[in-house]
């Protein structure tokens, strides 16, 4: 997945050889952030931001998009935002146990979203997702 390779280079530097698209965390991130067609990640990021906003953690997720530092997310906060059905689906798709998945996503997701939104906004085919109000 090209967007995962871009995110990996942004997080780990230009020498990053990319993320193995079949690795469990890559499968989970791709499922979480891509559209149904599997090519557009902006719509998935917008949906993720909406989930965080609805559970009261919008400021955390918005910091990943905004220019500046990324606020960390705890596994519990991520679990609240995604909900049990989404976590179960991602765990099933990735082959990771739910708790291991949540821990890995909480560690990597802020940096991945940050690198996929370098101008401080989420671009989709239909709109530009700008700063959310808490």
C-alpha cells in the first residue's frame, strides 16, 4: 500500500524500506484508514476523527492532523473511539489479538495520521476536512 510506505518513510526516515503490506499492523491500519476501494485514505481519516470527536477525544486525534506535536493516545482511549465491533473486525482481519492490536495502533496511529496529513488537513475526493471544534 503506497500510503503506508509514505507514512513509514515519514515516521522512520527515508531509509525505511516500507511496511510489508501483509504484516498484521499494516493490514489493520489499511482497513482502518482506507475507503472501500482501498485507495483513498482521506475518507478513513475523516471517519476516525469523527469517532474520536464523538467519544470526547477529538482534541487528541486532531493534534495528529494539525501542524505541530502529536498528542499520545492510550489503548483505552483508542478502544473507546473505535468501539468493540470495529476492534473485533480489525483483529479478525489482521490476525492479532485485540489487546495487542490496540496497543500497536495506539503507538503507531498518531505518527501515521500525522504523516498522511502534512498540511494540517485531510483531503478527500469531495471535501477538505478542516480543524474540528472540540
